[in-house]
């Protein structure tokens, strides 16, 4: 027999699931409502970026990295999910005034909606590196089973940051522009189109502090070499991300009562 | 039976910030984080306590800015009280803002689904009730059109329809029944009656005391965020209406000589003219569509009411109102710029505003067009001309009632003509 509270909790979960689904569908529809190419856009962007980097690596920089197309594509894909989602989450509250003002609306779901929508784009593009992998010399191993864990880690990282930036953005509406500058710096400091082994050892410590460095490395281990990722940095990272997510959520909830007044 | 709504010592404080409070991080840093703290606080609601029993319909009256909407929001759980607490155990259906939750780029269908789910229905439940929702809103032909193509009346209809299909225990309604056509208003009221019969608790906000008196069991009167009275609707609404007119009389200067409008009507203070005269109506002209003055017209004809005014000081956001009443004071029609959702700018000096009505479907008889201009929160009248401008409506047939709308009879497919065609043959 289920207790009344358990029943209520299940009802609440059904409600949140339905709500998440409706809102994600809403965001997808809004994004592609007036574009002919629709969802193809989200594939074209990383593909073009990949082509540019391939050109750079062959003709300008002469980087010698095996499987460079899938190497760079994996990096670009993971990075784009990270950057574009954190930037998009900044306006999760400010752009949804009409929802925030609904009685009983659980505002904490809005950043989750943005991150989930972008996760779908990420997943849609994911088969492309797999195709590269199979067409090339790579092999598909059971290491791929670890992939959802890495994706979940990145999801939690983005969401934790998302809660923080969207809270700040309610008071300071220029958060998005400031973030864009930060992300540009961070992009070059993350081995997206080059390999971290090229970095002089005295700078290595900086790289190891960057969560995206570890995540991208893990993606590459799984998708290019078919190896299990190195769990040594991933486990402490998971703990840190857990703390970040908890702190971000707490800050968001504390501030959320103010949102209605400030919008 | 436990109360449906319990409000104890409720207080909501709003922060007022410096006018040039930085809104970007860049500015805030450049100014050394100054001006980020509020310059003052004010209580939008203070020490408000009341209980509402299940199945009651309670109206909230008070001038604009008295805290009515803030109270309704807090009842709905939007925002957090700074003092006291609100306990509402049931499922809330709310119509707080017009079309709230609707996205302009999505179709009516998509919006219904999202709003139903937000209001607490599962997707399956929305699917099951979808036809009924659309049917009630009378929007079958438009439901797959984007929301931005909807008129405010249509949005309101859909919003109301979704709200009443979510099985609320408590329904919160803010002013919006004023939007939409009469027939739909009637339908909404019928539905509200039905809800009440089923034990649903309803809280309705309005600054129209007569509507509250007509519809509600109890009324709650707010002034400057404090509870003035809470009791039987007819008593409280009458008190409120009396205070408003007393305020107008108090502000009416006693020693103003008898003046004539530029169209020759005599205005006598406290007889047919009331108000503080901070802003004056200097002429009112009743015109036909050709722009010629009329004193008589046929039922169903259009009418324009041209109001010439002057304000010696600047008056912020005045409200103009036009009422058509019978000789005995029975009001046949009443509207205002505020009711129609127009916020007028600050006025200073002379000006003119024209009210257009497309059809005046009144039964034949003697009427008066009463015009007024009011303080922006309806606190008192600046100038109100009562039974100064007569209007005779001619119609054929019909002696009882008020309305004479176009109509016809049908019998076995044969059509007999109504007053429109009748008049044509008379001419």
C-alpha cells in the first residue's frame, strides 16, 4: 500500500515530468518556428566549425593529431553544448516573465528546460563522430556505456552554473555579454581544437582546474579510442559538480521570491 | 469544515529603488556598487487578516493601488509575504493577468496544452478536455492560428476557459471579466455560478462596487493596503461607493457660479455638476457620423460623444467615463477609458477626447449622456456632468425593457423583418 505522501510525491513527479516535456517541446517549436532548415542548423554549425579547424590544423598550424576530424568535432560539440547553454540559461527567468508570474509555477524548472533542450541538440549531433569513428580506424567498444555518465556530469555542471547566472541576470541584465567575453577566453584555454599535451607543463595545472578539459578528454577517450575514461579526475570532479549544483540551486531558490517583483 | 483561505496578519513590502539604479553589472561596478540598496520601502499590504469559508464568493474592492492585485497574487502563491502568512490548501485556478502564460508565436492549441499542464493537469487530462476547452471559448476556427493573431477578448476567453477546466477548488479572478463581449461575460458568470454551486471558493477583484454587490456573498475593502471592512457584500460595497461619492462632494468647490457650457447647457454645482474642478469639461457634443450635432437619433444609429476639456495644472492619467442613463437614473450603458484598458497620458491645458459607439441599440425614449473625468485611481471626480445632455432615441415598437438590438423572427423558413428593415421602409 502506498502512503498518501508517497502518492502525492508521485503526483508531483508526474506533474514535473509533464511540465518539463511541454516546456521543452515549446522551446523547440519556438526556436524552429520560422526557420526552413529547422533542426539541421544545430548540425551545420559544428560541422562548419570542424571544417575551419581542419583547414587550420593542416595548412596553418600543422598539428599532428590522429583522427583529427572526429577529435575536433567531439571537442566542438561538447564545448558548444556547454557555452551556448550557459549563455542561454541566463535569460531563462527574464525571458519567461509570463510563466514566472503564474501562481504555483515551479520556477526552478526553467533552467532545466533550457539545458534539456540543448542536450537534445547535442544528442542529435552525436551520431556524427560515431560515423567518423566507424568509417575510420576506430572501434566501438563497451566503453560507450560510460558515455551517459559523462553526459550527465556535463548536464549537472551546466545546470549548476545556469542557476547562478540566471539569478544574477535578474538584477544585472548584461550578464550575457559579460559571459560571452569569459567564454571566449575559456574556449582558447580548453583543448577543443588542439591537444593538451602541447601545453607546457608549468601551465598544465591551469588546465586541470578546468572541468571542461576533463569532460572533453573523457568524451574523446570513449568516442575516438574506445577506451574507458580516466576515472581519477572524474570522481573528484563529480563531487565538485554535485556541490556546485546544490549551491546554485540553493542560491536560486533563495532569490526566486524576488523574481516576480523585479521582472 | 476548515476554511478555504486563511490570511493572517499579511504584509507585503515593496522596495522602491533609486530612479537610476544600475541595471547592468558594468554600471554597478563603475559606480562602486552604490545605489543598489532600496531608497525606501512601502507596504502594499499591511496587517491584513481574514478567513474565507469554502464555497463563498468574495469580492475585493478598493481604488487602484489599494493592494487588490497584490493580495490576489499572494493568495495564488506568486511572491512571498514579508509578514504573516497565507494558507490556501486547495488547487488554485487563477486569472491574474490577461493571457498570462500564453506565448504569442505558438498556436492556440499549443498554448492550451502548456497552460493546462502548468495549471496542474496531466497531458492526458488536457487531451481529454481539449474539445470542451475550445468549445467553451468559442474558438474552434482559430485554435490552430498563432496567439498573436488573437484579439484581447479572444485571449481572455481562452484563458478563462483553460482556468475553469482545471477543476480548481479556488478561483482567483482579477478584473478581467470586464474584457470580452457581453454574451461571453454572461457565460463566464454562469460558469462561475455553477462553480459556486459545486463548492468552489471564488475571489474576485474589481473596483466596480456594483458588480461586487450583485455577484458576491462577502466583500473585502482595501484602502492603502489595509483592510477597511470585511462583511456582507451589499453593506461593504455600499459603504465603499458612498465613500467615493463623499470624496467627490467634499472636493467640489461650493462657491463656483453657475456656468454655461459652450453649447449652452447650464451647469449648477452640486446639482448636475460634481467634482473638484481641477480639470474641467467645458463642452460636450453629441454627434452623428457626419459630425453634425444631434439631440435625437434612431435606435441602432451610431453616436459620437465629443468631450472638450481643459486642465489648468497638469493632471496625470485622467480617466474619462461616459454613461447613458434613463431619466430616473437607471444606467443603460457605462464605460470608461480605464475599463477599456486605455491609460491616458498626463494632460495639461485644453484638449478633446471623442467616444465612438457603433450602434446604440436602445429602446425608444428619453435618455441622458452623463460624462465625467476622474482621478487616475478613481479616488474622486474632477468633473462630472449628470443629466446635462439629453438624447432622444426613436424606435418603432417595443415599450418595455432597455435594449432594441437588431433581430428577426423565423417561422418555417419564412423571414419577417425586424426593426432595421422596418425603419428603412418608414423613411
